[in-house]
């Protein structure tokens, strides 16, 4: 997960009343409000095209996405002595796709193990992503994707630093393809099988995330919680 993902993810929940929820696409630049003492990002929308949500697209290697998502995002980062203090960020994120969302378009490619391979189209099904920033830490509280083609989960903890790119991270992505995907699109199922480590007893591949926000290391190591 790259810097852009975490910046968007540090969505703040402030003490404001519940804002009005609007629908449809929007210009992300309009969601950013800069003041002398802080920077705030505020998004409360439904039916947002997934291609406008870099937090999700970045997670899946930049593959194109389609479908409509709902987003509740509030970010508040204080500015002190002319500098944003990311370690003091507070907030929460809630992004979801109730149904009808897809990863890939049948034409896009994905870089895997130094090679470029074709990627099909995978149903994402129900997507739920939630996170919270407080006390100098951003942590995903939920990252769950379950569909007829794929099951994917993730954890992420970021120890926030004022130099956001230097913030240490610790996380895990674990996933598995379904028998339905293997039967319908064996090529794409094979791609998923080559992006992570060996399967665990529950049938999941996993990728360990470490390093910093600005230099993420993705390691083919078992890291999925035993509950998976």
C-alpha cells in the first residue's frame, strides 16, 4: 500500500454533526480544505465510481475497477509551525461496495514476479474497508472482500510520523480464489495463485507487508491469522 493509499485512509472522525450524504462522482480536490492550522478531507457520498477511489485501486496493483462504492471519509491533520503533523492525525474511514463491483476488465495486465501477465475480470462481491487513526497510529479495523470468485482480507498498522513516508508499517494480506473462479477463468485463478506465499491449512495465500509508507516491502510469508 503506497503513500497515496495511507493519506486517503487517515480519515478523521471529528466532533461535527452527521453531514449530508450526496450521490455520484465528484472531484477529489473539492474534498480537501486547507487552513492555516490544519488540512481536512471530507467525503460523504454514495454511488461513487470505484475508479475514483485510489485507496482500493492501489491495493490491487492499480488494476481497473468498476462498480459503485459508498464512502464516509473525514480527515483532520493539524498544522504546527507551518508543518503538517501527521502523527497527530485523528479519524476513521468507511468504504463499502454493497454489490456489483469488479476487479479487472479482461484486458488489463498485472506485474507478477517480474513478469507482466494478463488478468481477467473478478467479481468483488461485498466489500467493507474501515480504519481509524488515533494516538499516533492508523489501523485497519476491517478489510474484507467476499465474492463468488475471491475471498480477501487484510490487516494494517501504521506508526504515524510527521514525515509520513517514513512511518513504519506492519500488515498482512491473505486471499484465496474460489472453485467457481477456477472453473470459469482458470487463467486469472492461476495469476492469483502466483502472487503470494504457499497456502496455509485454510487454503489462503498470504503476503506480509513491512517497511515504511514510502518504501513498502511485500514478502511472500505466511502471516494470516489462525482464525482464517
